[in-house]
């Protein structure tokens, strides 16, 4: 038996001398398991086994747990049918590295009736690594194409889709969810000959394209496109197919045709805008709408043809010059609140937004100004009201504590500070629990929970407060209740 295995090992190694083959001999046991009887030196090293004999399942324990049943099934089927087998499995070596091997073998029945399987194994780890890297590379390429912000498609030499971007699928996929595997000419059977010729030249390694090219869409409309056909090459440098790039420029051409109409609409929009709008170039006002003429009290002559500085107070002119310089440098300026002046010199507070557009004589500055007079008056009235309310709260003899939805204290009056024994302002930001602790399951806790829910509540309840000093009297209020809604 040993001699025949050695001969078998030698035959295996002599068949492909440069490949480190591992040879094994396994005998089927009475329980239909398989015991490793012999292994070549390379085979033992591959499994991390020492010199035999080995325990019945010692070799099996070296295999990856998910692959053990795969090998046993292959061996059992081979012994039952007296046929060869090939499996790819993973082996864990003592150093902890996981390696892939290809195990192939064939059974032979011994004279005494036992079945012996002779198998050889070859390390596939490097090949598997390369395959994994190739799959990752293909997946990355496909992902980059799919996520590309342009319409792009990758076709093989048979002009079947290998990948395409979402934009390509949306623009040229005719409503399909995927184009992978579909032939381009099946998608566009009536494609013009000039495109087919560009595809043929692309497969020969040539780049071709056009900046503006009319073509008939399957829906019957005429579209304009900028397109390009480029060859892509495989690892050997051979042309593996073509890459199609396309950009629909129909909208751009239509926009050019509609520019004059758009300019007329723009002028009408400016004229009808409720906000004050004027346009100036080289410090001269070119256009002003009626709202701007009214805001700046320009009279019947209006603002048109006046100097920009007629509406800029002298004290703000340096600031305006700085903003114009930043705008000329390509910066986007934020909306600001500033002070301008009427033609008569009366100061007005306004909110101003500006933008720059190219014009035939230089940059044209669009100014939108909103009168803030009423808003500032309302804000001043609100401040006065708040000050009055604050004075009332702080003068009350009853302690007042206001909390937010998290029960954090946001306001106290002097009476409350004195009641709880804290310095003025010391309670702000603290939790109300620090003053009136809640006990789980108590009525106080439930009432806090109801009080902290959205919606108005009113009332009060008895609780023993926690104070910073002993001079703190308990309160005796009523139970809170949520007002009934009036349906």
C-alpha cells in the first residue's frame, strides 16, 4: 500500500513539476467516514499535520467548518458511484491563515473490499485573491459608471451593455429598469448609419463624436446631443468594447432660442415685483421698477440714469465699495440690513440682496431692497411689551418659575429666588426636579408628566420643595388640569 502511494505521489509530481501538488490517500471506514492513511510532505504541510499516524478526523478538523460537509459528501458519492470528484474548499493552517485549495480525486476498491480514495490538492489562494480583486475592480468600475453624473454606457465587442449610468438609463433606457446584457441595436434598431459607423471605428480603436448632433428619439421627437465614442481596452491591451458618452443639449439650444423672450419676461417681472428692484452698471442705474421709484421718492423722472451714489448715504459709501469689489471678485454676498437714502436725502432702513450678471458693458448688479420700516416698528413695540411684562413679573410678590418642555428652568422672579433660597439667576438652567422632587408612582410625578406634555395646562398642587436653605416654606396649591377642548 505504501509503495503504491509513493508511486502515485511521484506520478502526480512528475505530471506538472513546477506546481506544488499535495497527495493524499483516504480509506473509507465502516461508519462511512474517511480516515487519512497517507499524505505527501506537501500535503501534510498544507493541512498543518505532522508525521502520521493521525486521528481519524484530524485532517477534517483542518478544513473550514462550512466546507467539511462538502468534502464528506463528495467523498461518499465518489465511493458509492466509483466516480471522480473535484471540490474547492478552504483550509485553516496553524498560523491562522485561511487558504483555498482545489481537491480532486478518484476511488479504488481494494481486493479486501475497502474503498480507498486517492486525491491531490493544489493551492488556489493566489488565484482566488486575483479573482476577488478582479471582481472588486469590476464592481468598482460598474459603480463609478452607474454613479457618474453624465450619461455613459460601457459595451462589449458585441455591443451588449456591461454597465451604464443612472442618467443613461433614464435618458436612453426607454423605461427599462436595467440594460445589462441587452444589445444596443436591439434597443435602437433604427439607429442612424453615422452612429453605427462610429461604433465600428470605436471597435477599431478610434475616437469619434460631435458637439451638436440632431437625432430622432424613439418617441418621435427630434433631440440634440453632444456625444462621443471611445474604445476601452482589456488587461492585454486589446479593444474590449466601446464606451458611449452622451449629453442631451436640446434644452441648451432651446434656451438660446428663448433668451430674447426670457429677457422680455424678466423686464416685466421686475416691473411688477412688489419689492424695490433696480439694476446698475458702472455706478449708473440702468433700470428701476415702480416700487423702487416709490421707495426712493424718485418722482416722475424715476431712478433710471441716476448715479448709484444718489441712493447711498455718504457714511455708507466705503462699505458699498467694499461689497461691490467682493461681488466683482466672484463672491456671493449675503442679504444684509443696511441704511440707504431717498433722492431727497431721507434715511431709510432696508433689507438688501444683490447679485451680479454679465452684461455687454460689464457686470450688471441687481439690487433688491425691502423696506423694513413697518417691521422695525413692530419689533420695537414687541421689545417694549416684553420689557413691560418683565417688569410686572419681577414686581409680583408670588414666586413665579417658568420651565421648558424638559422641565429646565428658564425664568424666575425675585420672589421665587427668595422663596427657594437661591441667588438671583442661580436657578436658571436647573431642573425643576431640584426644587420639587418627583417620587416614582406618586401623584406629583403623574402631574409633572401631564404638565410637560404639549398643550396648555393650568392649576397647581401641593408639594414639598427642596431649598438651598432651611428657610423654605412648602406650597399648597391646587391640582393641575388640562382645559377641555371645545369641539
